[in-house]
C-alpha cells in the first residue's frame, strides 16, 4: 500500500523544546517506578522511558532527568528495582513523579532479592545492578544489569500518552493486543 506524503515546510523543520514535547506527546511510553533501599528507607521515582537494551547480557535502560532529586540518592546504592505499573496505578505514577516528600507512605511493596522495593500489583519487575550511565542532554541514559525479574499479573500496563496516564488500549475482548 502506497501512502502519499507531503514535503515538509520550512516551519516544520524548526525543533524547539515546545514543539519537540508536543510531537513526542503522541508517542506512548511505559510508566515505571525505579526504586532502591537507602539507609533512610525506600526512595523511588517515576520513569517513562524504560526499554530493553540487551538480551545477552540482560540489560535494561531508562532516562531519569538530570534535575531529579531522587536519582542521585539511588546511584550510590548500586542496586535498584524497576516496577512496571499497571492500570489502576495512576496515583502511584503521579506520586513518584513529584519531587521530594515521603513517596512510599501508605504504598504497599515487598523487597526484591536486592532489598529494593517492588510495588505490589506491578505487572512485572526487574531487580538490577547499576551498570553505567551516559549523559543524554537534560537526562541520563542509565543501563542496569537484570539479576532477577518476574511477571506478576495479566493486567494491562499503564502508559503515558498525550499528556496523561492511561491503560494500554485493548480489543473488544479486553485482551491486550498482540502482534501476530
């Protein structure tokens, strides 16, 4: 099937932070909580850029903002757990996206093998050792080596798209869509 395309106008080639954000808002991203156990208790942050980086060795990647006040608390621990949030976790996604404050107050969780928090009801979790990070503009690109993981639920993943948290779209049978 051929699709007719139009040449870009000169105005559409201007990439400002505002236009980049507006266009990228159309790209759904996962919603995860990256958490670790510090000497003062659990800390965590919402990250919406979680990806598989390598199968051998098993590596995951995500991009915390350089302005994050939580990520610098996790780095020296050297271990963290990524919880993939599910439909119904919208409040948790918003809570862990805020800067500062007691984010874990009232949150149900249990420890991963590393001791890092796994959010109860998460669709999946990945217990990781910090591998390395790279400068990526106003973010860090972080790689973690997966040491343990589990799939906990058959629910729907929470995604961030068009400025809001929402469950992944499903078909009429309420099953998560899969590519054949």
